[in-house]
C-alpha cells in the first residue's frame, strides 16, 4: 500500500479492518478527497470517543519541521472554526510568527533567568486561566488565530532557556479551555528538557521526524517520555521524505516500534520557498493541504467536531 498508513490500521487494501475507502490507492486529488470523506464518515460513526483534544505539544529534533507543522495545523484548526492559541516556546527562532502570517509579539518573559521561580510569575497567570485573560500586549492575533511567545534569547549571554520552559509550562497547565478552543505549542528541539516544559500540560504529543535514524530515535524517546507523563495520545508526522519507497521504509520502522503516525510530507518546494520569503504556506498549496488533511483525519479519529 505504498508509503501510506491506513488510519484504520489495516495492513493492506482488502485485509482485516479495511473498509475499502480507497484512500491508500487514490491517484488524483479528487479521488483522495472522496476517499478521505468516506473514511471520515466511517471513523465518526465507529471509533469510541476518547477525551477531547485540547492541548497539543509538537516535538522533535531540531530542524525537522516542528514550526512548519505547528503553523499549518494552527491555521487549519482556525479555518475549521476553532479558537487557536499558538504557544511559541522556541527560545531562539523567529520562524513561527512568519509561518503563521502574524507579526511577532512581545515575549512574556523579558529577561530569561535561571533563577526564575513559578511563584514569581505574573499575577494574571493564575489557575483556570481563560485565553481572554492573557494581556493583549503578549498576543499577536488575526481573527481566531493567536500567538503568544514565552521568551527569546536575543544574545548568547542573555540568560537561561529553562526559565522560558518554566513559564510556558505554567501557561499550558493553567489554561482552562472551552469547547472549540485549542492550544498548540511549538516546543524546544530534542528530548533533553522533555517533561520540564509545556508537554506536562499537553493531552496530545505530535513528534515530527525526518528520514534520519537520529530523528526517528528522538521521536521514539518522546513517545516513551510522553507515556511516562500519562499522555497516551501520541502521533508522528514524517517530514521531508524524498519518495514513496523511503516513506514505506520509515512507516515500517514506526510500525515495528508500535508508533502511530498521521502521514508523511515530501521535500516540498513551496515549503522551502515560503521559508526563504518568511511567508505562510498558501492554503491551496499541496503541502498545506496534506497537513490539513492529516489534521482532519486526526480530529475525526478523536471525534472532534468542526465548529464551522
Ligand atoms: N516538507 C518540507 N520540505 C522542504 N523543506 C522543509 C519541509 N519542512 C520544513 N522545511 C524547511 O526546513 C527548515 C526547518 O523547518 P522548521 O519547521 O523551522 O523546523 P523546526 O521547527 O523543527 O526547527 C525550514 O527552512 C523549513 O522551511
Ligand atoms: S482502502 Fe482505506 S481502509 Fe482499506 S487499507 Fe486503504 S486506507 Fe485502509
Ligand atoms: Mg522551530
């Protein structure tokens, strides 16, 4: 069945669990859309409802595509009618605001400091926090899409990234979301700080991996650590995959490790082009549509409604 993972877990078309939706064999965009619709309808009717998806942490090795995936997922959530808060916890990279098409915002933490204690956090950052309680100064927003930045290290001697992680974690834990609201956090690279950052407040972890053993092993460790935090909803997205054959190799690897994945994205020219221009993906471009489709399948699998 090529490099495509059957969302229902069937090994191949016609085998146990297959509902003959045609997703894995679709050759055109129209056929793909029709098959995806059939599959979504089936999932909506048949998969038991787990706890709703509210707080997602996007993890993985540096440079694998975390910010690219976070931005596309956030924009797709927003198009589906969700109120979306994107939490930028990357202490050095300015990519995320650009990929979202939003102006950069003022960091919550002005001077990152290793001595930062949660007790010193600002008074508005209390328990049962509503998204609307976040001061407007810290938000960059367009419609129902919002960005908040934990902190940035502007120069090599500026401070310590641990304080940024601690503040981001507090925000993630304290937010009390309403129906139709989601938070999606773009996390620090690697696994060194996993469990000390925003992941603690997440109900879903998505690891992005590229075709390298290093990044697959990071994804595997992230899964192991997420399970340790009691987060059972773990998915992987394979990114920058050169061809179907490599996708197949990678998905076999993940299946062998019992790691669930949402899909794969190739080495996409438009992602490179927008990355260089500092602009968001166009919503009609293939890379965006593939990521949007992964999100829809994921939401259907978890019986999440589309507010619009
Ligand atoms: N599917 C893709 N195809 C081509 N380039 C990509 C793809 N995904 C990401 N990139 C590029 O790789 C670089 C790192 O991506 P980014 O999302 O910033 O990774 P991370 O947040 O994990 O560090 C960026 O220049 C981005 O444009
Ligand atoms: S046809 Fe659909 S259900 Fe059957 S294996 Fe392919 S993706 Fe899975
Ligand atoms: Mg990034």
